[in-house]
C-alpha cells in the first residue's frame, strides 16, 4: 500500500510536482551521466561508438519497481540506478571518475533552481494581483487596527500595498539566490577531483569537464572547493528564503480572516461551495486558512534544514540525506501550494462597502483622536495636557457605546463642550474628514512602481493563472 504525499496530491501545482517526482529525477540523473560521458569523450576518453546513443534510447525507460528491487539487494540507491541504466543500455560506461554525490548533489541543485524559477513566476504573479487590488481599493476607507483594536483610518488598498512591499523584499532575496546559486560540480569522493585527473590526464582537462557540466545544467557559478557534499548552509538560505516569501501572504490571509469575521470582505464563495457541514449559513475563509496552515508547515521544514547547518563532518557524510529528501522537495511543494491558494484569493477577493462604511462610521471619532490631538496642540494646548483630556472623553464615550446599544458616538460633542480644549465642533468635524488619508495614495503608487519593474523582469507572470484548488 502506497501513501501519497498530501502536499503533492492536494496542494501543489502539477508543474512543481513534476520538478520533484521520482521519474523526473531519475531522467535528470541519466541526462547528467550522459553529459559527463560525452564531455569525457570530447576530452579524449575512449568511449566506443554507439554507446551514448544506446543509453539515450533507454533514457526515458524508468521502472521504479525494478530499481527498488535492485536497491533491496545492494543497499545503495545510486548503485541500484547505475545498474538499472547500464542493464537497459547494455553497456557499463557511465559514472567513471564519479562518486554518488557527483550525481545526486548536482541533480538536486538543478531541481532546486528549477523550482526557484517557478516560484519566481508565481510570486511575481501574486505581486501583480496585490498591486491591482491596491489600486482598486485605494479609496476604500476602512478602520485600521493595531492590537486588533480600532486605531486610525486607513484604506483597504494600503493593506494590499503593505503586503506587496513585504513580499517585494522577500522576492528580491529569492532572485538573488537564483542569480548567485553555485553548483557543486564533479568533485569526487572527498572533493579533490583526483579520480578525474587520473581518468582524463590532467587538471586542465578536469576544468574543461566542469565547464561542460555547468553549461549542461545551466548554472553560472561552480564551487571551487567543497568536500563530498556542498555546504548545507546553502540549503538553509534557500528554505529560509521560501519562509520569508510566505510571510506576506500569511500575514494578509490572517488579516482577511479577521475582516471576514465581521462580514467586511470575502475570499470568494463559489457556486455550490459549502462553508460548514453543520451550519448552512457559514462562508468560511478556507483558502486563507490554508495559507496560514501551509506557512506553518513550511516553517517546520526550515527547522529541519536549520539542524543541518554547522553539522557537517570532515569532508562530508550522508546523515543529512533523510532530512533533505523530505525537507527540500516538500518545502517547495508547500510554498507552491501556498502561492497557488494566495493567487486564487487575490483573484476572487471582494469587499462589502456598506459593511465597511458602517464599521467606519461607528469608530470614526475614535480613529481620529490623533488628528484631534494634533489640532489641539496647534491651537495652543500642551501635547500631554491635550492627550489626557481627549483620553478621558474617549474612554467615557466608548463605555457609553458599549453599554447602550441605542447610543450614538458622542466623542466629538464631549470634546467640543470641554472649555479646556480650544476646538469647536466644526473644527473637530473637519479633523475627522476621511477624504484625505495621509500619504496612502503616494505609498500605494510607490509600491506599484516597484511591482511593475518585477513584472517587466518576469513577463511570464502576466499570464500565469493558479491551478484550480480543492
């Protein structure tokens, strides 16, 4: 009985699953073997005619059961895959001068880079939708909250812009990781490349082989001096970058969940959807909840990868294998599922203006106390004196509202009636006007300009659409 990977089967996109599935990895390994073999032949190593072609003919013939049967006998995964490929081709010419990590490390790094490139496209698409929502809701005034308590007036568009800016910083980090990501290369059992020097006859030949392998895998940089494995701190930088990238979507998802609890917004409730098996009226924010959940899953994989940092013995060992086999692919499946869901939320998002307005009107005098405080100091009051007077009236007005369902917000009238505060009722009304909300427009525009630069660098993101989620 086989238990499927829930991240792959339920959450992640088909593109990301393909990067990490077992058959694809074996094909990538075989392609690397042949690239090394071709390079060795080009550099003078004797490889009989037809050998490489025979390997190519069976490149896609992947029988996982057969490979597993071999591994049960040899107790070595790479040796089992060598035997399988050679048996299919009828030759024993691959893996010369190589150790297992020459194969697995480089292929895993190729998978990581391919996965990062896919994440860049998805994240750029998310930034585009965040920017569009920031513009759409730039004039939708809402009650801003700190400590989840009504605090000051803001706009819904600014909330999207703030999420976009946080995500931009994480996105830039991911771009830098991709641009500077170094390949381990073909280094041999302890990193000296001695076997390749013996096989090819000199250091210059080995350098040429490294260049050919690097070009085959599409990398710009190769490590110069590593042991059997590349530093696991590199895995940490990748997974921590993914966690950083997840933060903005998770933060916004939590905010939208809180807003939906007051009927202010929706992530989109589709025809036929059910919010609760027991309570027919409910329209739960299940997608936003999924984003929050996947962000926690991703943080768990970061904990796993963190344990490998600074834990490398001598020239390397394989105690990290089980951690990396789980944490690396699953971290990418988790962030992929998170971004797929986030894209769907951004596409289907909606707000309820009447409810937003009702909440805003209820809190508006309280949300404007800082502006009233500024007006009072400009009229001659001391800052702390004004703060104490306004606080007393605000607390009294708030308690009246909480204890009297029929009551109105009397804060402005209380302040206007206070002889110690030199502001008229009309001046107070002017101070709480919502037609101008600070610099929100300029802030949104500044973020949108940077997002546009990202889209120009990643034009494929313009047409990217999320996979339908269940």
